[in-house]
C-alpha cells in the first residue's frame, strides 16, 4: 500500500489559500489503492469541513490531533491545559485543542512566558508560530495513522512546502517538493516540481505514479 501524505496550505491550495478541488479530487480518485492523508497545522474542524470526503485520514494541529475511521485521537490535552494556565489568550495569541498559536511578533513574549515552566517546541508557518508538546510534529501524527493501518508492506510519500512539513517529508520513502517549498525541503527531496502550489503537487503526484509504474514494470521484467 502507498501512503501519500500532503500538507494543505499552499500545497493543496493556490497562493490565496483557496482549495484546489480539482487536484484534491484527482488524488482522492486513486483510493483505496493509495491511502490519502492530509496533514496541516489547522484545526480538525476546518479540515473536516473542507476536506473530509476526500481524505482517508486527517492530521490536524501539526500532528497533535488525528482523525481516522471516525475516531479522533488527541495527543497533548494535559499539556494544553498547563499552557493555558501560563499564557492568556488575547489578540495575536490563540489556542487550538492542543496547540498554542501566535503571530510572529509575539514569539519572544511566548518563549519568555514558557521557558523553565514546561517543555515545548516551536515551528514557524509563514506569518505565525505554532507552539506544541516537544514530541509532536507532522511526522508524529502521520505515524500514528500508519500504526493503525492493517498492512505489513507500506511505501510512504509526502509533499509539503514549509518548515512544519520537514519532519513528514524527511521521514517518507519518497520525498516530494514543490516549487514554493522552502530550501530545506527541496534539499532533502527526490523530486521538485516546476510549478508552485497545488499545480506543483499535481505534478509531484503524477511523478510518484510514474515512479510506481516503473517499479511494477521492473518487477515483471518488462524494463
């Protein structure tokens, strides 16, 4: 089984963050042969509303919340409660079910409040930061999904564009980047698309399909 994990913003959307349903539907059409995971820093409710019918599993809040087979798993509820006791929600600072979100200009303030009081890690995502338990990242969430799959033989592929996608891409068997990906993702990837945003993801996905077809041909002795 192939597990294909994709970021959402600027990967399955255009530059204005509008979902590219043509691309999303195309990837989804290969289910169940390809298991489609969408992983995002966004909250689960948003992903369910926008993408629920298209994905086999949703990884929300940068890996802290996983939704698969109508079950929601949350990692870090106690951590969230402790952080809420330290940091107040206000303009530019808000909470998810687990994560603490903040605008970039609040990062020093957040670090000062949390340092020495609780273990945490921060990942940047363009104009904001995400603060989370130190064991959580997108690869953590994707791996939780994979552990629940009833399959002994898995190939994983992942595509993303920003810092919080790096763990997911680097841990996959096939590493895919799109033209608007950060240099760190491009440097670790097996393929970089010529196009940015969702069109680049379509290009990367088709490259993946061709790669799988060639592997199958080699196994049959046709090439």
